[in-house]
C-alpha cells in the first residue's frame, strides 16, 4: 500500500450536528414570578401582624365579651354598635377627637412651615439649629408627656412660675386638672412634639424649588408675600399634602401622651376614641364593646382618608 493511499482525500468539511434549541420554559424563578416571591415574606408578615388582628377585632365586636365573666360571652350581632348611639361618653370622645385632630395638625403644620422657612435662610450656626430642631421629634412620647406634666404642675411647674412672674396670671393655673383647659394643654404638648416632622419635610421641599423662579418673580416686581404665595406654596404643596395626611393618621391614633398626662381625665374631658377603646378593652376588660369602638373609629378615619385622597388626586389632575 502506497503512502498516497493512506492520506484522506481533501474536501469540504462537514458541519457538526448541533443540539436542537429548546425554548425557555417559565418557572418560579422567571422574571415575572420572582418579584412576587420577594414580596411574599413582607405580605405574609403584614397579614399576620396587621390584617389578622383587624379581622379578629371585627369578629369580637359582634360579641358581648367581658373577660371577668367569660362564661357569659354571647353573640349580640350589631348590639355593641347600637349601644354606641346611646353612650354619651362616645359622643364626648368623638368630639374631643375632632378637636384633637383639627387643632393639632394645623398647628404643627403652621409652626413647621415657619421653622422650615427660617432654617432655609443663611445664618451662622444653621447646621446646629437644624440638628437641634429635631430633638422634640426624636424624644419618646412617654418622656415628653412626663416632662410636660411637670411643666404644667400647679405647684412646682415652670410655666405657672413664668406666667405669674410676667403678671399674665394672678395665681397658678391647674392646666391638667381643669376640664376646660386640659385638652388644649395636651394639644400644645403634641404640637411641640410633632412640628419638627413638618419642618424637616417642608425644608426638603423648599430646597427643591429652583432659585430661578424667585429671581424671575423678583424681576417682575413681586413682593415677598406674593413670592411666598405664588412660588413657595405651589412648590411645597405636594409635601404639605403628604405630610398632612400622615400626621392626621398618626395624631388620630395617638393616645400615649394623653394617657400618661391625664389618663383621659378630669372626667371625660380628654377622652378620645382610641383612648376610650383602650380603656374599655384593657382596663374594664370589655373587649366586645372596646372592639366596636375601635372598628367604628377605623371606619371613620378610613372614610376621611378616602375623601382626602380623592380630593388630592383631583387637584393633582388639574
């Protein structure tokens, strides 16, 4: 056999067979399903911690359930809700809640707006002032309640000493013992605690307004008030709307300051609906009626939030 016969004949190379291409099959790891798997733990925790107790409260509100006589528990349907209409304390607490929210939130917003405008100006130690203004917001509510209860004390409180020294009052005022004054004294306390939240939020909104808008308004001869009305307010309106809604919800549910300072007294003068529900359920152990109070308050607050959001969305669409 010759050497030439052992050499394979040259020719075009044949293509190697390739495996067939398979289409990707969607699975739980796909891009569509992965976000839901990532959100699932948070949804489950929220459902267990928030929505499950809410559902339990709704169910409990249909029962006459008093813990010191558990064997007498019975289903009463809407009996607890009918009982609300004949409860004078409920109407007092509802009116106090309206005053509590209607005064506290606007006062916090107004004081926060003034503070934010001042902190937005250039002055020495501005950074220190911005850090100090957040202190009331950072303190625990119980600490603030105890501090202001000592300030209001008719015997040793610094507020009465100052007012007597300035001849504003002739004798010490029992701020927390007078049923006509106690609620407003607590509103002043919560206003001092909550205005830094508005100050920080509004300050961030002010810094987002371009300086060119103020310069253009000044060239047109606009006064400081007109600049505030036509440049500043429209620029911070989304911040005011969002911060105002959050504070309404937080103030409406706030009861720790009231509970520490007065416990709801004197009489029922500082009772709000959340505090009344807490006292009924936790102190009187009437969980059925307390749950009915809590559910009613949740419905009223939810209705207010829904109306607020609807009006805000219409303003944004305009």
